[in-house]
């Protein structure tokens, strides 16, 4: 086998793996979007960073 043959085989395998990955991601995004629409929203509380007091280290 020449270098070019090995290179083309590896490129072909890479293209196949990328295609399978993209297909699975698109299927997961459809199902997760449906799950998110059914999930109730949670309350996010603000952080109180301005009134924090620090003790002197030394």
C-alpha cells in the first residue's frame, strides 16, 4: 500500500465518523428541545455581592 492509499482510507474513515456524529447530534437536539419545553422553569435568586464583609487575614 502506498502512502496515498493509506491517507485516502483514513480520510474516508474520518468523513464517515463526522457524518455519524453530526446525525446523532441533530437527533439529540430535537429530543432535548422537546424535554426542555415540558420542564418547569426554576427561580434564580440574585447574589448579594455588594454587602459582603471580609475579615483581615493578618
